[in-house]
C-alpha cells in the first residue's frame, strides 16, 4: 500500500515520523525506550545492532536494513558479519554474546517459545539475566518496523543510512545468570519486568497503562485483541502460559469463543480493528488498503496510527512472554 501520510523523497520515514504525527507523547516513550536500550543496558553496541539488523531482515524492513549505527561500527561490527546474521551455520563467526542474542531473536520472531533448558541456561550464562531481557525488549522496540511496513512507510533512507550514536559506558552486568521469570501477566498495567534498568521498564509500563486507558481502543476491544493474539500464536485456552499472556481483566471482559468469531462482529463491535490486528500480527506487509481506509475514515490518520501501534504492542509483549515461559 502507499503511505498514509503525504511524503516526499526527503521526508523522514518510519515509526518516529508516524508517531510524531499522531501522538507526540508516544514518540517520547518510543525514543526513551530506544535511548535506554543503547545507553542504560549491559549489552555492547555490536550486540544491540546485530539484534536490530536481524529483526529488520526477518521482518523485511527496508529502512532498518539500510541503516547502520556508528556506535556499533566503532564497536567492531562488520558488514561481513551483518551479511551472515540469517545463516545459522555461520553463527560461529559471531561472538558468544552475538550468537546468543541472534538465537533469542529467532525465537522471538520465528518460534516464540523458550529455548530448550540447556540452551536457555547457556544463553543466560553468556548474556546474564538482564542481558536476556534487554535482547527481548530490543526486539519489542525494533518491532516499530511493523508500523512503517504496514502503513506504507517502508522506504530505504536517503543518503548514507548512517546514524550517529555515540558509544556509552555500559551498565555493570549483574551477577544474576538465571533465565528471567515474569511475575505476572505481561499486559497487566501492574506487571514488572525482571532484571532490567528503570529506563527500559518505564516506557513499556507507560505504554501498557495507556493501552488500557480507553483512548483509542475500548477495554473490551483491548481484551479481545489480547485473547485473539494468543490464539494466533497457537496457545490453547487451557495452556498454563495464558497466565502470563492474558490478564484476569482481559479474561473477564472478552469471551474466548466470541473472539474467534470476530468476522461476524459489527463495525461498532470492532470488526475493522480486529481485521487490522490479524494482518499486523501475521503479515504486516500484507495489510490491505480496504482495512486501513475504513479505519482511517472512522478514526482519522492519527487514530489509525495509534490503533496500529497499540496492536503491535500486544503482539510484541506476548511474544516476549512466550520466549520466557512457554515450554519447548
């Protein structure tokens, strides 16, 4: 589909441009999260960049694939390595930390479940408990690519594609090397993320709180989307992992069988939002203009952007929870 915003070849593209247009407060949260990933965590710039670029390749984001951050280049990341991120047999060409991070990205995007116990213990030993969480939170943040892909902003940047980002002192790595464990439902506003810096946790907490505010999606529709996302991820209603995916609030607000039958809903019940949700979660590049045009007509461009961003958040955080908790 073409871009939903009037644009010229020199305009900024991507999530920052879209969010800046639709919701400056969300843009601040998004920027704070990205800055915290680069500046308040324990991962080296090369590991963060390899995670970002692998996410871009798997998702098919032309903009992200074409960009390089100077902090990672200064940290020794090479184009030869970048070209091999999606080649499992080439993982020996990466450092232990880079290889462990790439494995987590594969689980997050391609098979959202915890690695087997031996590999999970090995990854936690290499990255530390906080490092595991930082990689997964990075995957959530870099999923901003889905917004630009779905809404027609998936263009390569003009110019060099190099983004200046100075390397910073890494936070001291915690001695904890156990696989992180969530304490409750990932989409509960009161949930806490284990072992991460406040700068990483705060923007996510604020986004989850805003999700339930009713501003862009009613709480009932948020609940339905949470349940439907879990269904599409292959989680059965009696699977214990639902404890981490579906907050009690959502379970009380939406009926599981009713959610499965959303195509029979009326527009007022949220049929168009559910149609967009399924496309975003399954194939963001395949979002049909018929879906976005109906929502744009009802909500305006800004409302469409905000709804899409909220739906992406649901899918991101549920994948994070599955990688942490679901049995292999």
